[in-house]
C-alpha cells in the first residue's frame, strides 16, 4: 500500500525528533527555525505483538512486520501559504499525503524558543488550520472558475458543482476545515479531485515533558477542550524521553527504562499503529517455517484483493482462501486443533478479510 501519513506542525515542536524515534531514516534536529528545506520519507515497521505470539506456535526463520510510510514535513508558520519558510513547497508535500499527524508543543524549554514567542498549542492549531484553509480556498476558487466557463457551454453538471463548491467556500471562509463539511454522496464527485488539505483525516500528538508522559499537563487539557467536539484521536508522547528510549539498543535496557518511566511500551508505537489505522489499513498474516509475515491491505478488501498484496498472480488465479482467525489459532495452538474445533474456513472470492486473519491462498495460473 503506497499510502502516506504526513507529520505537520509549527516549527520547533519536535516533529523530527518523533520521526527519528519511529524511522531508520534519521533526520537532523536543531533549535533553529526553518533549518530544514526538504521533507523526509521513512518506511516504518508497524509494532504488532501478534507476530511474536505466532512465532511461539510456529517456529520460523524470520518475522516480517507490516510497514507504513511516514513523511516528516518541515515546520510551517504564519504566512506559509504565501511562501514563508519555503511554505508553499511544504504545503504541496502535505497535499501528497493521505492523512496527517499534527504535532503540538506542550512543554516549556527556555533553550528552545517558540517561533511565536510563547507556548500555546491551541494557537498553533489555529495557525496551521488557517494556512491549510487558505490553500484550500485557492483550490475551490480555481475550480469554481472552471465551472463558470463550462456553464457557458451548457454543462448542467457545472451548475450543480458551483452550488456545492459555494457552500464549501463559505464553510472554509468561516475558519472551518473541509473534513467537517457535510455533503452528500452525489456532491462528493465535485470535491474529491481537489485533494483538500483540511479534508485529510488527522491525529493530534501532544509532545510533552518527561514528567507529563502519562497524565499530560495543562497544555494537553487545553488541546482536549478545543478539540472535544471533533472526531479525532489525541495522543500524549514525551518526545525527548522517546528519543532516549530509541537510542538504547539492548531490549532489556529499553524495558527497564520504560518501567522507570511508568510506560508499558514506547509512545511512538501507539502513534505508528494509529497512523496505520487512520490510513484505513490493516494486516493479515501468512504463517510458515520460512517466515511469518504481516501483509498490509485496506480495510474492506476481498480475499482475492488481499492475495494480490502478496503477488498479482495470486489475485489473477485466485481459487479460494483457507482462513483461520488469529484468536482461534492463538488459543487452540495449532492448525489441526483449529480444524478439529470447526473453526477452519474455506472462503471464496466474496470473502471480506478481517484484521488478523491467517490465510493460505490457493490459486492456479
């Protein structure tokens, strides 16, 4: 799945620090605004303890996790829509992503000045939203212009399109995001091809100090209050602490560090899984002595489509899928016991794959 989740935010909020914690592609972090002039892409492993549990039941030569692409987009600021801080280029990079992770600074640090002079995550949300809304308005205006030209040729669809876009324009001009705009299925065709920045699904990450890693702080509470009516996920991650954990190569040292911090796992693990989910992705497994692998597919895919994630020949020549549910296999301990319990299923072309399905594909080409 070539879907991407972009990390956005005001400059100097800790985006690159979190990106480095997740990715093997390390990028420079500094205390200076606009120190980066390009976006960075990392292919990041999705933490999934089910792989380890499967290995206990089926010894294997290697475990291969699912992956997700994360794009670290350099910090934005007021005026980005007019090119401030190379803003226009970065807004273009945001347009190419499928979902967003908005990192908010929720910590104080005298050695790391905020570009606007003080720490205020709610103001930062408003700043980023405004910059994205302005670019979306430009896109809507351009399409309205195109429709106006088509109306002169007698195009009936264009008239309906202008009505839809006029409502969306009013919504954006009232400082609202496109993801909150209500429109019908029939209206969707007039909006989808705009790839609006504020229409993308979003996760908010409150980057806090070490002491606030579990419960959060007053900054986090202010974020929760302003977003309380939005259907979005708010995560708390201590970026500096996460960076220290990521630097530890020994697993026992990591676990001891996490225990001391009162955490059960690195906060970025939950962030990665949330990014995977907001992209509407999930995993199914293939299990064998050579490898146990998590395959990435979109939610709602059929068995033949899932087979195509392994190889196009499997989708083209699909006959059937032999399916076990992860929980059944994990609880009963083997394929034979799953069969004995009557929980081994043979599924055809219309089967919708569930997250965690263990599948063996039968095909002929």
